């Protein structure tokens, strides 16, 4: 997908307009995916910006623009997983100021799902987000995560079992929808 030629990246690169169009069309969707992975809109924004920066830097080398969505999702996922690995070594700092509140309170169902997703291992969470929120096939999910289809199936099975266990009687009554910003 990425060719090895490296054109100059000046302030008015020939692909800026093309990238800007892609950014305008897909940034919201990528941010929603990032939110489902990390559970925080601010962190989702950071993940999306980091992923789009990486995509912009690779843009002149991308040979298949028909597969950009899959590539962009893969960049968001890998950025999330890399951040999660690094964050294990970081400690949270306590402050005397409470965190800011969301603009709109989330529904009880949304909160239940987010809390349940938060306890999953990052790879299980990534598999469930891609399979059930992004509606990717097992094969597309495996490709995005760089693993086998068997791994996707086992991670999905384990993740769903954990969700069933965490959500108990609420599990069967839940309907899943994409997140809206600020909720």
C-alpha cells in the first residue's frame, strides 16, 4: 500500500487538497472509533490527531487511495495500542480540581457499555469496536489488527463473555450505537 518514493513536503504540496478533503470526510468517524477504544473524548481527539498526522506524512507514498479507510483505522488502532502500552508506566496525578463534566450526560445504557468496555484488555476492546461498532468482517478486523482470523474470533468471544459477565441481565436489552461527541 505504501510506495517508497518520497516527494518533497512543501507548504503547498500537491496532495494537500486531496488530504484536506479526506480529513473533512473521515475525521469524525475516526474520532468516534478512537473514543470507543479509549473511552475519553479528549484522548480520542489526541489519538485522531496523531493518526491523521501519521497519515498525512505517509500520504505521498500511499499507492492505493481506495483502501484509505482501512489504513486510517489501522493507524488509529496502532496509535491507541502504542499509547496504552506506554501509559502503563505513567501514573495518574491526583488534583484538587474535579474533572470537567461532559456537555450532555450520557444515557444509563451508554454508561454501562462504556464502563464494561473499559475493563476489557485493549486488544479485546479493539476487536469488539471494529467488529460491532465499525461493522468490519472477521477478515477485515484481522487485517486491521495485523493478526489471524482465529485471534479475532477468540478475542471477540472472550470480550463478549466479559461484557456478558459485567453487564449481567442488562446485556440482552442493550442496543449499540456509535457515540456522539460530548457524551
